[in-house]
C-alpha cells in the first residue's frame, strides 16, 4: 500500500510521465483483449459456420488462424437456423445484464464521451464482446470494431474511475482505450488512433487525445501483431496511381457511394425505429427475428453473412463479377440492418467496408470494361471504395483513409482515396451512420464549459473599461452625512473606499445602506470606512473570466479596476462584461 501511494504521488507530480504510464497500461490490456476476442471469434465462426453448417467461409489473406478444413457437407438448413439461434442468445445476454450494449458499440462510446462524462459500466465490454462473438459466429451481419472499441474504452474508463481522475481525463482515457482496440484488431495503429478522435464529431477532432491515442494504439498493435503476425489483413497487388485521368473514374466512385450511403443509413435506422421497435414482442426476442431475416438472405447469398472479409479479399483481387458485387452490396445493407437494428450486437465498420468494396469493385470492373486503356487495375477501385464509403457515412475521412491503407498495404492509392472520400463526405452532409455524433466541439456537452471560459479568457479588463469615465473614490474618514449629500449628485451604487495614500481599503455598496439611510442620529457618528465591505478589485491585465469569478463571489455590480502604477483607475460594471461577452460570441459566429 505504501509503495502504491508513493507511485501515485510521483505520477501526480509528473503529468507527462502519468500519461505515458496510463496509456501503456491501457494499450497492454486492450491489446490482450483484442487477442482474446479475435481467437474466440475465429474459432466460433469455424465451429458454427464451417463445422456445424459445412459452409466454407472465405478468409482474407492475413487472417488464417484456424487451419482446419470443414469435413461436413453443406447443410443449408443449419446455415438458415444459426442466425436465429445467435440472435436469441445474444438478445437474452444483452437485455438481461446490459441493455445499453445493444446495437453497434461505437455509438455507445460516442454517447459516453459526450453525455455520460466518460463512464462506461464495467460489465458492458464483457457483455458486448460475448454477444458480438455469438452474433458474428452464427452468421449475423456485423463488424467487430464496436465491441473491440468498447473493450478498450471500458477499461480506460475503469482506470480513470479507479484513480479518481477528473471528468476531462476520464474522457481522454476512454478514447485511448478505443484507439488501442481499433489499432490492434485491424492492425492499423495510426488509423485506429485518428479514427478514435475523429468519429466523435462530424466536422472536428478531439485533438487533446491524439498523443494518448497514438501511444496506446501502438502498444496494443505491437502486442497483437507479435502474436498473429504483421501481415496486413487484406492482400493486394502492387498498385499505384499514375494516370491523372483516372481521377474521373474515382470521382464517379465517390458519387456512387452517396446514394448507397443514404440508403444504408435510412434503411438501418428506419428498420429500427419503424419496424423492430414497434413489434409487440419482448426486446430479448427481437434479435432472433432479425436473425430469421438474415437467415433468409443467407439462403440466397451466404457471402453476406458474418463479416464478409473473405469476399472483400476477392473483390480486391478482381475475382467477382459486376452483377454479383452489386447484389451483395444491396443485400449487405439489408442484412446489417436486420442484424443490428433488431438489437443484435456488433459493429458497423466491417459492413461499411464490405459495401464500399463491392461498389468500388463494380465501378472498377465497368470502367475497365469500357475504358481498358485508362483503367488497368479494377481491384484498386474496391480498395478506394472501402475508404470512400465509410468516410461518407461516418464523416471520418482521415481515419477511414489510414485504416484502409494499413489494412491493405495500399499506400500507393492515397491520392484517389482522398479524392473519392472528400467527394463522398461533401455530398453526404445530411445524414450520418453514428447518430450520437455532434457537429463540433461547440455542440458537445463535454466542451460546453470550455466554450464559455475560452471566450472570456481571450478578453482583458483593459479591453473594455471606459478610461474617460471619472472614478468617484471615497476617503475612509468621510462621514455618513457627507455621503448622503454626495448621493444626490451621483447615480453610482458602488464606490471604492481609499485611505490618504489612495490605496483601496474597501467597497461601499449603497444597496447595503438601506436600513440606516434615514437614521439622522447616525449621520455624524458613522464614517465610510466603517460601512465599507472588504476590498475586491481587478487588475487591468486580468481576463474577463477572472473578473466574472470575482463578481460572482462578491455579489457586487461594480468592481474597482487597479493599475499597479496608478492605483484605482476605473470601475468595471457587470453589464459591461456581459455585453463584451455577447459581442465576442456574435463576432465568432460571424467568422
């Protein structure tokens, strides 16, 4: 206990060291959590989809954890029943122990940051992980970024609560955990870190958390890749962008992503709000109904079941026909909506990559078919489509770009990725996949206090007080009778009281004298120094925020302004301060 107390004292005194230690701890735990999640998920998919249903799940080049080959024949009826069973089990687990773990976890993370002071219940990451593993293993159409982000974010929140950190620090630890989880499971340390700080807003970044997020993400990624290898998830041929005219086709891809992104978001939330939530069933049973609908889709096209990363791999290599990719993109939208909108547990990043890859592969194949001399590698469009589609629906272009590059190793396509992503984002401002996102920091409860403080701290007392206005100072030996005569000739209510050297000795507040104002017997007995309250003043170089605090603590309507060289030079009115604040707010809005 003594050693722990000494360590905590040392960390409290050294802020940089404290952040380094905490981010390393979060990175280690999140990395190990990602490893456990990945192993359980891969073996769960093998047991359910390959062993029980006999369906050979296509895998991406960098994720071959289970090398066993399915020996059973393909049982289509088992493949149909598995999503129903998965929905039933995950619904029971979630709604029994952690109802907030329903749906996709990234929105829950965003909500915890903005509206819940960075608090995630300790049990939520475990329930979310178990329910998501069941959902994905049984064929539910979802991604793994939601649960893995909540594992890391939940641990970061727990560390912050255990160490009695401030609300601001707890929110930053939450982001560090999220970045670590994403950086590990997707083998994308930089993309995971930037996605964690970008996905909170539609037009902003949580820049305060960037250092913590990078450190924890790198540590988690190092642990994950040391166990499972450094190979990117997807294999892509060596592709580079060399012909500027190809930007026209990449622009077309960005345009194609817009209506499909709109349909994805509207169908996703429309199914939730206008269908599943209106059903007269217990909430725990509704994910099973979603699983039934997913099973029906899977009977026709089992490629849309689970994550679908193996199908993405084929699109990147140009091995899928155009009509199949268009069909899979449409079916994936519905399958994901059936799975998650019904209350099933999983993320939406993976399905977004799938839809984007199918759309990109389709545009690439068509462009190559009609303009083979201009578009020589249609698989490149599948890679660009992954980033552009997610950027458009999630409003996270930088994080999406880096995540896709790190997951595929396709750094040669950074320029078209940026170009298509920007087009998709610019034309998709009216909707977003994460409904808990806010526009920017000014719209976040997490930064509500910062907005007020920063505006007032940017202004000085010297900027607003009226220098030409005379100051009526009262000598401390002035009698009450003289004061009453002075009151006839002034409209002021607050006066600085000074000694013979003009040093401030107190504040005289006329509203405080009402009870003795008409006591004639006291007129010659009392002096101003006896009636004054303790002195309160502001310096000409003080910020308006400091002045506001003094107004609130004293209750005065005016406070003397002191210059170290001259003494009392004026009176600052509370009305002047509020008017200056209002003008500054208006100026910022106009800019």
